[in-house]
C-alpha cells in the first residue's frame, strides 16, 4: 500500500517539471539562434569577431614595429611595414572565420 504523499512511478514533482520545461525552452531558443543565419545577435557577434581578428594583428605589428624602430633606427619605418603586414594577416584570418561561420 502506498504511503501518503507518494507519487506514482515516473511522475515528477511540479517544481522539477517546471525546471525541465524552462531548460527545454532555453535550449530550443539557443538552437534556434544558432541555426538562424540572419539573426541580429549572430550578425553582431560575427562583426565583433571579424573586427578583433583584424585589430589584434595590426596592433601587434605596430607594437613590434615601434620597438624595432627604437632599437635600430633606419630608413624604413618598421612600424608602417608591420602595420600593413598585420592588416593583411588580420584580413586573411577574418576571411577564413567568415567562410567557416557559414
């Protein structure tokens, strides 16, 4: 004989069912956002990734170029050369990330 307050087998308490429903809803929302190619949030995130993919190599090139120019002054501006090299590298990385993101 079942004791008072017991549930039939397989039945969850209402709080557990509510939690499962909330988790399922959030999971469906996340999956929908990942699959939607034109979502606003996805587009903004991609812009951020592309921006930093270009900016970081450029800043590293400038920093190394300034260091070289201060250590060994010469006719060439290593800052400008490495800035352009960082730009080319950053654009290549950004292009690969955009292609991979599709």
